[in-house]
């Protein structure tokens, strides 16, 4: 004997906590080209991000840190 399946009503609603005014203007697939090209996206913590206004400053700081670390590793041997 087959059980009757209930047809659930599909609701086209968002939860109460979503603010529709903040959801406007989104673009689907905005970063897909970067993702496919192998770009690594990293989320900085707010306290760290306030010291870096853009991606170039983050990259510069990290490259400097790499040079410093390599220099210290060579000198420690």
C-alpha cells in the first residue's frame, strides 16, 4: 500500500532577519572569473583590515614579512 504524500506549499518568503533593502544590487557570479583563474580570497578580521586599505597594501606587507622571515632563517643556521 502506497502512502499518500503531502504536497508542501512552496513559500516565496525570506526569514524575518533578512533586510530586503540590503539585498538589492547583488550580481550573480560577480567573482566567478577570479575564482576560476585561481585567485585566493581571504577574509581579514576587522581589527586587521583597518590597517590595510586595499589588497596591494596587504600583498606588500606579506612580501616584506616573507623577506624578513627568510633572512632570519638563513642567519639562524
